[in-house]
C-alpha cells in the first residue's frame, strides 16, 4: 500500500466542514461528496472512537457491499482516523482471506486545520497499487464537492 495525501482549503469554519464531511447533522452531506466514489455511497454505524462503521453502496447490478471499519480516533473538529479491516458483501462481513489481505489495516486519516476563517482539510489514505489512479482522479473531485457543500451551508 502507498500512503497518499490530498489537501483542500474550504472557505468555511472548521466546525461546519467537520460536520458536513461526516454528515453529522445531515447524513445527506456525506452522501453528496462521497457520491463521486459511488452514487449510492452512505454509511451505517457510529463516528465515535472505537465504534464499527460500514461504508456501503450498491454496484451496477444492485448488490449491496462496501467496507467494514472502525473509528480509530475522533477528535471533533481536528482529526478522525478510520481503520479498514474487512469488506461487506450483502450483509456478510468478510474480515480474512485474499479479498482483504492486501489492504486490511489500512487507514483513512482526516485532519482539519483552522486557517483564519478557512479550513484546510488534509486527507491521508492508504491505497493499494491497483486503486491508485482511481483515487488520484476521484479524491480531488470529491473534495471539491465537499468544498461546494460546506461553503453554501
């Protein structure tokens, strides 16, 4: 896996950006910016430290699937760390075997820095080689969508 970093500055208070990114007040804000990864993207579970969370969507055949993760850290308005450890196939959790070995234990870390009246979001994500081009193409677009949503709230 390779650790990649994506950064964006958003003209909105850090509290607003954090809430918008995670969909804390309105889950649809999370679904809007993550729709660039999958149009049906959503989550089930809790953003609280130590809790399990599913990042789910449906594929082109309508099958439900996604990632199984836990929140490794959550410091509100400052930092959130997500540790992936499995995949969801329908309602079945797969946490061992060749499907998950190459990326199990990978993290997505989000840092929120206050810069005057703006917020800098720094994303660090562990990516497998086969997904590198996809993330390099999609993450900047998703963060631009997040910026658009947060700046209009």
